[in-house]
C-alpha cells in the first residue's frame, strides 16, 4: 500500500473517532462541563457565594437539577494560590480551610454558552493520544531549519551565476504578490456578494461572542506584539546567524544561507568545493530523515485529526456555516482558477496531475496546518514527483512558506468583511482597498504555523476600525479553516516553484504512482529500504 493511502486511512480513522468518541461525542455521556471565565460558582443551589471559585475551567457533573448543575472539581495548589491572591478565603462548609487536592463540590447555573458540556472520557482519550501527533510533528519540524539551510546554501553555491538568483528572486516575489492580490480580490468579492455576516441572528451572535471571548482576547494580546512590516524587513538581516538558526527565524535563515551561498561562488579555484560537498551530503541526510519521519505520518496525522475534530465537533460549523463556506469557496476558486491557469499556461504540466504529484504535501498541510512543517515534504514532492531541480525548490519553497500565504490572505479578507457585517458596519470602497493592502501585509507577516493568520488578522481589523473582539466570532471554526488555507498556501508555493523551474528551462514531468513505486531513488515509496543504493546512484549516475 502506498504511503499516501496509509495517510488517508489515518486521517479518516482520526475524523471518525473524533466524532464518535471525542469530547464532543454524541454517544459518550456528556458528564463534564467547561466554564467560561467569569462564570460564578456558587456554594449552594440557593445562590450563596461564600467561596467564589472564579477561574475554574473544567469540572465533573455530579447532578443536574432544573436550571442548576452540581459540579465537582479538584482544587490544585495553583488554583488555591490564584484564588488566595484574589483575596478569596477558602473554607469548606464547616469552616475548615480547603487543602489543595481536595475535591470541592459546588453549583453553577446551567447557562449556555458559558457552561458547556463535554464527554470526560473523550477528553482523556484526546489528552492521551495527542502525543502521537506531536511526536510526528516534532520529527518533521526537527528537519526544517537544517534542511532549508543546507539546501539553500548548496542550491545557491551551485547556481554558478548569481544573476540567475536575482532574476528568479524578482520573478518569484512578483508572482507571490500578484497571486496574493488576486486571492484577496476573490475573498473580498465573495464576502460582499454573499454577505455571510448578515445571516447570523442576534442570539447566535451573542452566543458566539460569549463562548469564545477568552481565546479572542489572547489573539488580540498576541497581535499587539506583532512587529510592523517595516520592522520585519529590517530584521531580515540576522546580527547573529547562529541565533537565527537556533531560533528558527526563517527569513533570517534564508538571508544568511543566501549570502553564504553567494560568498562561496566568489571563492577562487576549488576552495568552495569541500564545503559545498559536505553541505550537500548533510542535505541528503536531512531528506532521508524526512522519509523516516513520514513513516509515522499515518498514525501522527490520525492523532492530530482526532484532536481537532473531537474538540471542535461539527456543531460550530452549522452556526458559522455560511462564513466557512464562503472561505472554502474562495480557497477552491483561487486554487483552481488562479493556480490552475498559472500551471496550465505557465508550464508544460496539467493542473490535476500536478496536484496529484504534491498530494503528500497536501495531506501534510491539511493535517498539520503549518506550511513550514510541511516544507520538507513539499520539497520532496516537487523534486521527486515533478522533476524540479533542488536549486529551484531550495530557493522558492522556503521563501514561499515564509512570505506567500494566499490562503491566509483570502481568509483574512472574508473574515474582516464578515466581522464588519456582523457589527452592522458598512465598508466603503476605501475600506475594501485597505483590507486588500493590510491583509497582503498581514499574510506576509503571518508565521507558517497553525493559527498564525488569525493573529495577524487583528492588524487588518484595526486598519479598518472593526473591533478586534470580533475575532471571537470566528475562533470556533478557525482551526478547521486553517487546514484548508494552509493546503492552499502549499499549492501556491508549489505552483510558484514549477513556474520558476519552467522559466529557468527545466524540463518538468509528473511522476506516476507506478514509477514512484518502482523507482526507489525518487518519491516517497521505498526510499528508506533502498537508501544506500539511492545515494550511490546519485553519486554515480552511470
Ligand atoms: N497555518 C497557516 C500556514 O501555516 C497560516 C495561517 O493562515 O494561520 O500556512
């Protein structure tokens, strides 16, 4: 069975189990509650508040009585300190002090959406399987920085002519910019046409705002710390390259690797050869590491989806369905229209086989919601399945994963208009242009990690004067939309890669599944088992 098929099976199992036995399961008993911050916890059902356990987030349901729910929770030492520092004296019913670890019984009013039920067993299952997904992600992320660094230095050092780099750089950035503006126009156009924000009733809106306000305020707090675009440009030059590598600052790593690669091409005679050779072999080893990590993909991906689907459930999707559908429709149009045309007219490939060739990268993007975590896989797909040279992938892909996020930009356009519509604000033409400009910058500034687009969306909202609290409205579906926009981002980066390769005169070719399975030096099938041969074959093409 092909690796890709195994990953799909893993995804499917994750989704089904998430729906069936996740915290939002409809078949497991909903025996616990999550409390929004600020919910009053009463000592007794009659409404006495002796100890106000504000800040308790989860509790078991002991019994339900009309509008009231009796809950039980363990008071941790941290809870106790926090409550004490807030001047709350903790004593049980007989007046004795409550020690940490004691199970406390209390009451809350059964008020949606501040008190939300979930299945305790489902949560335990998620908590105990989460590590499988995290382990897989960590294995892939481990390779990202060294892979980008080694491959970019080698790629640029072997370009020979540095002018080629300038040409490719200019074209790549131009293409990124153009497609981002097209993506935003699609998003803004659709949101204006369908007006998803006008479809939410007042009650639904209040519910949504109340149930997600905690998460939104932390997004707003994070956004406040995001540096401005100009600051970001200046900070591309690392004052400490080792620090940039250690901290995984992608733009700084790219800049340093490019400069090092260029410097190597200026060295006389064969003085650069040894360094390039060593980096080249290290690069091969990194590629092999990706293949080792991908062995874990079916299980890792399953665990990641189990958590997302289990925690989100499909219920939120119904409330925000229209908004989510507009984003999805926009992403799909952009993918098939913009990228479809670019691939069809800009290269000798057809679009669907092209998508088929990067399918491993698509499922990775979808399940990790991180284009940088997907980068090693995208690179493998473009080189092995589409025959793009390593020089091109090493330049275009890391740059794309860092600055080119069309899916994110499109989503930000729709989200900004949706939130403005909910607040009943009319946006002028000028506002719409501001959205396009600020979302272009916000998508460049977004890190390629899960949820990053949501954080920089605050920038866009501020630019058009929409309250950032509105982020609360869309938080519930954000995780799911993130999967789709990340997949779009990865298709965008891959499209740019094949386009640049074609412009550089490389001969592109889609590798079929059969070829993949039969050629162990390429693709995702059989590389590990034939690792040694593959290295020998590359060193000795005859
Ligand atoms: N998760 C996205 C990515 O990695 C960024 C975002 O839109 O949040 O490409």
